[in-house]
């Protein structure tokens, strides 16, 4: 039965490596490995580690995922600092995360929201670290018994017990609530003044989703209007390590590799994740920002099985089927699954088989349509918070339309038989391209000891109340304009004093005016010392304010008016590469939507294009080469380049950057026509695919090749003519760079002849001799397609390769030019010269790689101009694109720079340290052991070798204490009698005091001499010192 959809209207996260949702999502996308050695704040490796899994009371693991210390505003949350040691850190950290998610929901309305109907329901396991500490402190009777058994004097027993007790936090009034798991939620409700339900649920590693299921019920029953839910787990103490070690489930190699053939166990992690849920209709009514929509929750139990903790595929499959039944759609429409994926071989295989059974039953015939992964590869198994971590990843993936990576998969487990399944393992971040048939959909699982199974399925929100993107770009653009250099410097120095780069950069861009005579655009890495960079640049400008400059990263300083016309150049075949433009698409809805629209074009398989540009990950060099070869094939390379160029163009237009002219290299001419408004996107893609298919057929039907030569066309032509070699000049790319086309035999002759004359040449990896008469058949075939295409009037001049000039013609004129171009030379040099003569001074390469922006300077030389690339092969991220915008801004090109990253939230909630912040982490605050500096711990005492009681003369003599003090009682404070001594079969300790006495003096007591034979038969006697001894003294034993 379908139920009311639930909106995710707030998110917060505190996991290893980061302190907020932005940081965690950034770490996920970057594929960071956040596992590390056990920090000394938790427990000491020397105390508990043993590589032998069978070693008693030892763990064979010493790595995991741990929270970085964060600032806790104790006074702001109303927590007296004196009670913090008596409060489990899970309760304190949960306050921070809950405050963040509430701020994310309420934004500027934080003081106006009705808190009376807000509930908090969290997944928290029953035991917390503080509980074990307080229970350990209560073990004094055990310590006393053990110490008395060693023969220590009672005063020493009590002293030692006190020393042990001092290693635990003392009991106080706050201890009882401080150690209770349910108070994690209770303290949030108390401190944040929430009036709805507050409670926690425990389903072991599925606790987050058991809490979420209850939260959704609260909303659907109308008992709450908003619910904060998720999971909290900071229990990475030695107790938890021991539990997982003795199961055993931890990785002996110290890593977590879900679904990898080398997977050998999980790693423990800690963290907190919370989301805010609201009925979708209410969220839209109230204007909330929506991240995703929860459509279905499936729950199940394994029932009877061989073990209470062994995973059962059939039980898990039940939860999946129930989730999709409730959602109203099938798994055949789901393209991303975040698995429980712990990294244990048995667990991963069992989970995979459960997934496979349900997804195969959907009836979808094709294979590997759904990405599969697990965030545990990055942060470890966060137990009660594991579901929350996975859910956060899924919500962010849907919201940002990105397929996030799973790391540490070198080779998939062959037992999974992935190629024959609905799943593939996604190991790199990729744009999530989807046509308009249905929303993007993703699911996430969590399973707990005891057979608790949960599966959630969500879909992207497509309405008008979507939340902003989180800032994922690694470089910011700080742009400043002014009427005088002094004013610009003042603005720059003021920006350098800001604490938040995102906010400072946005404010500066909003007021940037490219028409002002002084313009500065700085490309600043998020992780760098950007304030110092601003100061350094200010010093440089102050020294010479009338000297423009440009730096390698694109940062630029410009003065005066704009230099001239702007032209967009579109690349041709050869610029394509796998994953081209991926980062731009993952950061910009405008760019990604181009590919989404292409995915709606089912004709000639264009809906499959994105699978060639952003293919699913493979795990060997041969397969990677095959993917590049598939994209290099003309039938896919050309439409891929068209889509890539149009995606980049969409981003430029979003910023208001317009061209005065357009041109392309070979195939790029079609993209230029689209940019000029002559054809629309669908027409461009259909023409690109038709052109590529025609050229591919020509390659099959002909024998030819192409040769790039580093020489002028005149010199190369003379050499070939003298040798009687017949080739066509295919491309004149630069004054000293040409490309020749012809038969394979003639290409081989030319290569040898040019080498003999000292000219460098290189055969191109092409299928035949393009731009020569050999492919005239392709020109004819493409002309048939062009005959059905209508071309509109160009909004800006479009320059033709064949004419090397702007074309002002009819549809028939363009049909002829485009068809003939396939078999005709590309006169790129002449075209650029003509554009320069027409006043173009700024050439922007729009699309993949940077080939054309490298050719333009070779053509124009020292003449004033700018050639700007928006992309570079093998340089991921947005740095190149941001650098291109920086150069254009400094040049004075008109633009609306305030629209750059306008859909990114710059004021996302973060930790507020308060007036008196206290650093806390996943380990409890203020616990005495381990000490802050373990190097101060005492080392082992030297052994005390036993001396024979048969040589009492060797022992020092002194006055003896009363005889009654030397016989250890069989029970505390009970007098020693013959019957009590005889009644026990256990050894008893008869202490002596050294050096003030010896065992001989004990025997002088006549009563003890009479009892001695009986004691020695039934009650072995061990003599131990009862006074505090320096380490150099020895103990004696007898028995």
C-alpha cells in the first residue's frame, strides 16, 4: 500500500574527516580514505593489540574511523563543564548535530518555528562508553579479592584499589542520565526545547533505520509535524573492538573493502548523522527546501536461521520487496543502491544475493544498470549510525544528481558474477544522467544483529522547492572591480579579513562590474591560505597598479576597456576523452541538463551516449583502453563532443557571457551553428550522430590514414612533390603544423621521406583518411541527412573551415558546406586570421580539451589576443573552467558574475564554538585513562625472583610485627583455625615482612609450628612480603 511521501528537509553529519554535511559530502565525492590508527584518546594499542585473533582479551585490529576533535559550546547548550566527564560524548555531540539539522530546516526562521510538534527519534545502541566506565568502577570487590590473594597488607590493598578507581571518572549526580542511551534524544529535546516524541531505538547496526521507520509513522499518523531522526554511535572503545574481534568480523589486514576480492572483514567507525523529515505536502506548503523524497520503507526479520547474527539473503530480500511495494515502483527503475556492505566476505555475498534476487525478478533484461557501493569503505562501520551514513550519501547523490564512488575495489569478488547481474561497482564520482521518463531513484539498506533488516527507497525531488547545492567546488573566484586602483586594493584587503571564503567570494562577485577600468579575478583553492594570497596580490598591485598580469591558474588583473570581439571556438574529433566535463556536470545543473535532454533522444541510440562518455568503472587496463577506443570511434566521438560543448556553452550563457562570432574545427562547425542559433540541440545531436556514422562506414569501405607533420605546408609539400608522394592536405592547424591524408601506403612513404629530411611526424589514431577524396562517400551519405535539415538565421557570424570566412547564406549553402567539409581541407589558420582581421581578440574554446586554444597563439604569435580554454585533459575539477571565467572577467568581457555558483549554499550550518569552546571527540571527555600523554605511563616493574625459604640466614632480620599479622585469613577478617585451613584445597598465602622479618621468625611461634605439618599437606604455603618494598628487594615463597 502506497503511503504519503515524506520529504527530507534538513541534513547534518559528523563523521570521520569532517565536521558538517558539506565536509562529509566533499569527502565522499573525493573518495577519501578516512580510516586511521586508533587515537590515543580512545585506547592504547600497546594495551590491547595482538595480531593473534585467539589471544585472550586482545584485539587483532588497531585501525578504524574516528571523529576529529570539535568545539563544544558547553555554556551555549547549558551543560556545566564540571558535568561533562559524567556525560557520554554521544549526548554532547548529538546536540551539535541536532542543532545543525534544525538550523538547516529553519534557516532564518529558527526563532519562529513551532517546536511543540517536533520529535526526535534516533538510533542509538543500548550501551555507551560511559556505562562501561562506571560499571568498571564498581568492580572494587573483585580487585580487593585479587589483591588480598596476592598477600598484600590491607592498607596496600585499599591503596591499590583507590589507585584503580581513580582511573575512572567518579560518580556524581549527572552520571545516571549521562550514561543512558535514551538520553541522547532526551537531551536534544531538552536543550532544543522540542515538544514532540523523544526516544531512541536499538536494532544494532540497523538502529538508524529502525528509528527512521518510527519517525515516518509519527508523520503519517499525524502525531508530529517534523521529526529529527538518524543515528548516533561514538562507541569505538576497546569493548566494541573486543566484541567484533571475537565474533570475528574485523579485517586482519586493517581495511574495509566491500565487494572486493581481497575483502577480509570490516573496520569500526564512529559518527552521527541526522535528517529532518516532513510530510511532502506540508514541506511544499511551508516553503521548505527539499533534498529528496522518501517513497518506501521495507522491514523484515530473518526468522529462524542457523545463527542469530548470520545474514540471511531471503530475509533481506523480504525487506526490499516490501519497500518497493510501498513506493509504488519496481527496482528496475532504481539506478543506485547504497549497500550495508560491511566488507565481510560472507556478509557481502549474502547481501548481494538478496539484492540480485529482487532486482532480477523485476523483469528488466539488460545487465548492470544499477550502481552499487558502500560508504564503509571510507569511514568504516559506524554501527548504530551506519544507516544514517548511507542514507546521507544517497540523499546527497539524488540531490546533486551524482553517482558517488566506493573506494578500495581493485578487483570485484568473482563470486558476485557482476557482469551477469543488475549491478556494477561505482568507484569514481560520475554525473548521474537520466531521461525524463521517471525521477532518479536510489535505495539504501541496513541490517542488524538479530536478523533486523531495513531497506529504504527514495527519489529525487523535481518540484520548485529544491534545496541549494552544497559547495563542492575546490576553487572559488574572488572578483573585484573598481574605478581606481586604490579602491580595488581596499576591497581586496577587506575581503582578506573575512573568515568564510564562500561568502566573501559571493559578495564580491555580486558587485562585480566588468565595465569598470580596474578588474581583479583571483582563483583561490578552498583548502589553501587564501587570505595570505589576497595580501600578496594586493602588494603586487600596489607596487605597479597600471600593469595587468595573468597567472598560471587563470587569476588575472586587468585595466582599461575590453580588448575587442569575443569568439567561441568548438573542438573537433580528437579532443574527446572518457569522463570529459564530468566535474562541470556534477557541479552545474545547466551543464548536466544538456546530457539529460540528449538522453531523451531515442533515435539512433543517442539515449545511450552518456554510457560512452561516462562509462561504468572497469578494473583492468585492457577494459579501460576499450572504453577510450569506443569513444574515439567517430560514430560516438562526434555526438559526444557536441554534447560536451553544449554543456560548457550552457554554463557560459548562464553567466551572461555571449560571443560576437563562432567557429569550429572540422566537426566543431556543427556545434558553432548550434551556438549561433541555426539549429537546436536535438538537430545538432542527430546531425553529429549521422556524420559520425557516415564517416565510420567510409572507414570500413576504404584504406587510408592521417599523418601529423611539424612543418609549414609549403616545405612539406615541396618534399612530398619531389618524392612523387600523393597526399591531401587535410588540416592546416598552425603555421608549422599540418595533417596529411591518403592511402596507408602513401602515408608510410611520406613518414619515411619526411624523417629523412629531419621533419617530425606522427601517425594519428584514425580509421581512415578523413578530409580527403578517399571519404567522398561519407560526404554523399551525410548530404542525404542534411537535405532533411532546416537551418535558421545565425544570430552571430559563423565562420566556415572550407571558406575560411563568415558565412551569410541559406540552408542550401550550409548543407553544401557541411557535406563537402568531410572530404575537404580544414583551413584553420586562414579562418583564425580572417577572424582576427574582423576584430576578434578573445578566443574561447568551448568544450573538451585545449587543442584549439593552443593552436591560436601559434597562429597569431605576438599580436594582442587571448586564447582561453575552458577544459584541459587530465586536469579534473573546476579549476580550469573557473580560471577561464577569471581571465574573461579581468579582460572586461561583459558577464553577470553573480550567477556563478548562485545555486550553492554558502551559509550551511557549521559548528559554532561559542565563547568558551571545549574540544571533544568520539572518546569521552575527561576520562583519566588513557592519559593525555601516554609517554608518561610507568613501564613494567622488574621481576622479583623467588628465594628459597631453606636459606633464611640470607634474609635480613629485624623486629617482627605481632604474629597474628602474618597468617592470611581464608576469608576476609576471619580468624585462621585448623579446621578452616584444612577445609580449603586452594593455596593460602602466609605473608612475611621483609626486610624487617623473615620466614624463620614466623616458625618460632609454637602454635604455628604445630600447625605447620598439617598446613603443608592440605594447604600449600606461599610466603609473600606484606610491607611496601623498594623494587630491589625480593619475595620468598614456600609451600
